[in-house]
């Protein structure tokens, strides 16, 4: 598929998976608006409606109307038991990880619908499907909400030429990894310790795998799916059947 001339917006694009996705899109010839709270082409707080409105106006004025949106902005949030967690940090995690994709998707949908073609890809996590543990209630809750939002959005978009999907990008050793690793010792759950050890020993999944999956989704017609880097466009997650 020839993607040259299309405009893409990638949030959380200053580093990590978001940066890798933005780079991959640029290689394919798209004009990419990289978005982050700082150190990006366009600065915006995706959880702030006024910021998102300003972002839409600025991107469309400088690059044109986007037909590709990748919501990659996210934080891990408080690593603590619920009774020990900071309420502001807990709510902030939901705002950035779940409300942010809603606000940014809503802002750019009109351009995609008018064009009769568009792709929205949200970055979720396997944490949204795992049995809950004693570590990441804010992060897990936010990603479950993001999954369900994506399903609702996909249902609304069916037949319009615009699709919405969500991916698990893998266990990537990003800049926030050190914080997760350092605070993991206070939790005491063997499964999480095994996970940390695996990522530390192997370096985790390369972000380029997530970038390739995003390209595959953009070039496909799939809609309303949760997709993994190791099973790109084949079998849906059983819990989504």
C-alpha cells in the first residue's frame, strides 16, 4: 500500500515505542506529527481537552488533516497497593492512558471520516488481560478501559473506511523501565519478579516489532481487534471472541 502523502499523528513519540513507530511511518513516506508533553515536534498534554484542541488546529494547519493516529502516550503509574497509592497519581494514569486516546481520537476523527479512510491504533498491554496482581491497579485498569473504548470506537466506525485497533507492543525496555524495576522489590509477587528478570536479561522485545505491527495494521482492513506482536493479524485474543 502506498502511504506517501498521508499525515500521521503519533503521541508519546519522544522516545521508546512511540519514537520507533514514528520513525517507521516516516520511512514509509508519511508526514508524521510527533507529540509529547516535551521534546517533540508538537507539545501537548493528551489528557487536557484544551491542549488536544490546540494540537488539532496546529497539526492541520502545518501538515494537513491526519488519516493515521497512533496513541502511544502512556505512563505506568503508581507501583503500590491500592491503600498505599497516591490518588492523584492513580487518576493521572487513567487520564493519560485511557482518556487521552479518547480525546485525541475524537479530535481527528472528522478528517478521517471526510476522507473515507483512516487508521487508529491504540497501545495497550498484556496487563489488561492478565489475572490482576498486587502491583499495577492503575495501569491495568486504564488499559482495560482503553481496550473497551477501542471496541466501542471500532463498532461505531464499521463500514466507514476508518478502523480502530489496539495492540500489545511487547515487553519493551523503555525509559520508564528503571522505575518499574526498582520498585518491583516491594511487591513480593514471584510472577512479576520473573518478568523483570526476563526483561533485564534479554533486553525485552525490540520496539521495532511493535512498529512493524502498526504498519501491518495500517495496510490491512482489520477492525476492532486486540493484536500481539507475535501473532500479528491472525487469531483474535480468546477473551474477545
